[in-house]
C-alpha cells in the first residue's frame, strides 16, 4: 500500500521520471505506470507472456522471466490475509 500511496505521490513530483513499475511478490502481477502527454497511465500485467517494456531504458522482459524461480500460489488458491491487531 505504501508503494501505491506515499511513494506514488512522491514519484509524480519528479519531472524527469517517465516510467515506474510495482512488482508484486505474492502473485504474478506488475503495475506499470507511464507518463504520457496528458498525464500518467497505468497498466496491469498478470499473464506469463505479458511484456514489461521500459521504453526509457530500451528493454523488454516478460512476466515469465521476472518470476522465474519464484514459488507462487497456484491459480485460484486464495492468499492468506494478514492479521491486524485491534488498536484501541
């Protein structure tokens, strides 16, 4: 959540930043954010053949390569939810 709120707000203030990605460590999912002429546009990639393209660096990599060797839960298996202590 910090990556999507606090860090994102900070990233948007960097004029030279053109792209950034958030790579999920628990499931095959990459959120790619790219600055375009009219603002920021987000892309969500979830399939092994989906390609993360970083045009500002000139490289491409598919999710299969990113998650190679990572033990991910089988599709359809629910992830355990974190337990939070009640504050009060």
